[in-house]
C-alpha cells in the first residue's frame, strides 16, 4: 500500500482574516504543520459532518498547541477529523502537510 503527501496553505483564501480554512485531516496517516509569523493557535475537532466543523462553535474545538511568532515545522498526532489555525495578526502563515494512504 502506497502513500502520498498533500500540502495546503491554510490561509491561502483567508486574505487578512485571522482564522484559516477548516481542513479535513481524519484520514491522514501523519500530520505536519509549518507555522511562521504571528502567534498562532492550532485547533482540532472531532465533530461529525462538515457543517458541524465549519460552524466554528468554540465549544466544539480544542486547542492542540499555541506557537509564538517563530518559524517551525511540527508534527501533530493524528486522530481527529478537522483542523484549523487562528493567528494574532494578518501576516502569519500555516502550511499543512498530510501523508495519506492510497
């Protein structure tokens, strides 16, 4: 069984918004996140269904980690369904790397 890597800029369509797009990570074998710029908080949820995750109801999201303004690549243990990042300023970037099975 093979695998492939998907890379996604989470703030690609966010403009100057402070919350990234919500991204499905439920079928990922491994999750890495490259953060750079402003202070960023990585959030995860295990909500069922796309509509539940996209609601951004803060009661359904858990803080996975918070990084303070430095460039770093971090691994996150898989096991949840949805991921997003919140940044403190409009200049932070977050690139998600998922390794998925074929």
